[in-house]
């Protein structure tokens, strides 16, 4: 029996579509990579229905109905920072450090111990950058966590932190990353990427690691067998070409190393930061952006929508626009995202809530670990919903 051709062919034949867009659609259906210019064209001319149809085709081909999440929690060692990114709603400048927090290794371990006996699989550690939390601090921290709970996956720090602490310790990226791995680091989260274009990066995140340094630290990590994620902060002063340039650089590195697990677009939220005057992207634009990322990044297995930032409803919609992963239970007690204006005042969801959120839009919830090994398939697991929860999910 031969597989029947995708209904998209019929749509393309019977609908009036710009010929360049049609040729992009044919490439997608033939499993061919689209070019830089075609990426820009999708942003300029691709309507939501069109890019969504193609992205959903790719998503379903790769993952069927599966939608991944994990049981994780976040720890922010400090919200004091030597940098002052204009979009950051969270950090306290080092000169106002009395308004912030700086956790010791014991403080962090106590937070981790609060999850003893709970089936969490990952701790996500990242925060501000301060001299005190240096090369030795993080090696000691990772060792202490592994000593307490060896199976807990440590996904920690971004090139923003690593570049700073390696430079201060006068070690190369390779030496530094190897030491972190030896101490217990398992993978790296995708933060600090912002937008790679140097002009825009200087304007919104001046002083911190450059795009080249960010990419180089990820490359080094991948070479050492440390996988990672990649983010893109969009919807501020960048244009469509900057977004494609960002994804192009990631696509090239992924061709080389295959070390990225997921791409996570992060919508700029405009509260309590120096870029408050900018309007936020619309939900249509958020969905178009997920879809174009799914089409462009043909060598990334997973596209993640970070529910704590984008809200539950857009997360549910995103599952038809290329997204196959919604991050995890999170349990972010420091509320880094609600501070920037996310809808989520309590950035934590129970497994039951996440499962019901995914099932409510007809997808199959799969609990994964950080490396996408399946922990549990929830197809036949039925949770009861309480009424308040139901109201949030439909
Ligand atoms: O790099 C800061 C972003 C990132 C704002 O790898 C903002 O699994 C929007 O990278 N509006 C950190 N975004 C978070 C991050 C992340 C989150 C979840 C999962 C993973 C992963 C990574 O948050 C920063 C920055 O780009 N950010 N302020 C803001 N106002
Ligand atoms: Fe510091 Fe990160 Fe905030 Fe920039 S985004 S000011 S590096 S905490």
C-alpha cells in the first residue's frame, strides 16, 4: 500500500498562492531545506494559516501527536547582575544588591532538598552574574547536588555566566566546560542567546558575551558531550532578517555538532524593564514565529513553547504551529517571568494540569527526561480535573 499524498498538495493546487511561497511549500513537502531568503519571505508574506499548515505537517511527521513535558524545577542562585540588559525585569544591578538575593551553596542545597522524594528529573539553574559565584562556587555546587541526588539532571548556566567565570578564572572554554562536566553538569539551557545580530545585541544586552562567544561555548559543550538548548528573544527592536540570521547561525552549528535538543523562541514581555515603551508581539505573530522556526530549523528535533512565558492558551495553540514540547512543571518560586509581564503569576503546573492542558487540544502527553527519553506516556492515564483548573484550560 502506498501512502496517500498530503492534502496540502490539493490545497496548493486549488488556492491562489504567491509562486515563491508555493515553491517553499514544495520544498517542505519534499523534505528539502529552505534558504535564508526564503526564511525572510515567510516572515514577510507567509500568512498564519499557510505557515501553520507547513509547520504542523513537519511537526506531525516528526512526532505525530506526541507532546513532551518534564518534571523540573528552577533555582536562581542570584538576581544580582553585573550586566544591565534593557529587557531584563528581574536583575538588580550590583549597586542595588541589597534589593536582591545571593544564595550560598547551602541555601541552594536546601531548596533542592525540598524536592526529596518527589519524582522530579531535572533542576534548571540560572540567574544573574556576580563575582562571588565563580568557577569554584559552581563546581562545588554541582558536586554537592550530585552527592545529594546523583540521578537529578543538572541543566545549568548559560554562556553569559560561563564566559564571565571562565575569563575570571583564566581558563579556556574547553578547560572550563570539562571542569563543569567533571563536577556534575549534564546539559546547558538555551538562555543568553537573545538576538545574535551585533548591533541589536549591543543595544539591548551590551557588555555580555557576544554571539560568537555564545556559539563557541555551545560548540565546546557539544564536543564534550554536553547537550544544550537554544533560545531567541523576539518581538522587540529586531527585524525579520535578524530573526532568520539568528536561526541560520544555529542551523549551521547544529549541522556541525548535532548537540542542540530544542529551540525555544522567547516572546519579549514588556513590564518592569527599560523597554516598557515597546508594544509586545501579537499572538498571531507568536504563532507565526513558532511555525517559521519549525520550518527553518530542519535539523532541530524539538521546538519548545515555554508556557510560563507565553501563557496556557497560546501554549495550547502553539501545538498546531510546529511546537512539540511545552517545557515542564517549572516550579519557579522566584517568579522571574511573572516579573516581566507573563500571564502566569504562579509559574508552576502540576503534572495533572500539564497532562490535561495537552489532552484538551487533542495531543498525547509524554513525560520525558531532559534528553527526551520517555518517562511515561499519559495516553490512558485519566486525571480528575477540578473546576478552577478546567476554566484555565479551555
Ligand atoms: O536569556 C529575560 C529571557 C532568558 C525577558 O533551555 C526575557 O530549557 C522575555 O533561556 N521577556 C532565560 N524574555 C530563560 C531561558 C529558558 C527558559 C526556559 C527553558 C529554557 C531551556 C531556557 O529569558 C534570557 C532572556 O532571553 N528574558 N527577560 C523578558 N522581559
Ligand atoms: Fe543579567 Fe541575564 Fe538580566 Fe542580562 S538578562 S541583566 S545577564 S540576569
